[in-house]
């Protein structure tokens, strides 16, 4: 029986947006309902669990952060190559997407 994070990783739901030439990377995990911006170090995720569990100090990592760890380890991330010029656009889209929820 796979855990939720193993399933997310194995289903290729962890995406890397890699920007050239800066080589900056943005990690996105596509969940059932939403997509989340995730970071490993420091741990960060835009999902509800992360915010509420973290503020209550119950847990530091949500399922999306764990999925990112697994996907990076297993190299099962889907990588999208983008230009630095596109970064503004991506962030604008992500913010608008967050506000729509
Ligand atoms: Zn999360």
C-alpha cells in the first residue's frame, strides 16, 4: 500500500520548472484539487495543511513536501525548461491562481 506522498511522486505529479540561464528552480506538486508551490529547504508549501500544522508546530512537512523529497530522490520529477524572462509571468499566474481559491 503506497502512502499518499509515494503515490504523488510515482504518478509524476511533482514538476520542476527550471529557468535558464539563472538555473533557478521552482517545484510544483499537482494534487487532486489544486497545485502547490513547494520548497524543501526551508520547507514550504502553499497548501492548508502546511500552514496550519506548521503554525501549531505539529509537523514540519506536509504530504507535498514529502512527495517532493521522494520525487527528487527517485528522479521521477517532470522537468519543464523555461526562460528567466518567463519567470514574472509564472509568478503572476501562481499568485492569481492562489487568489482565485
Ligand atoms: Zn503541502
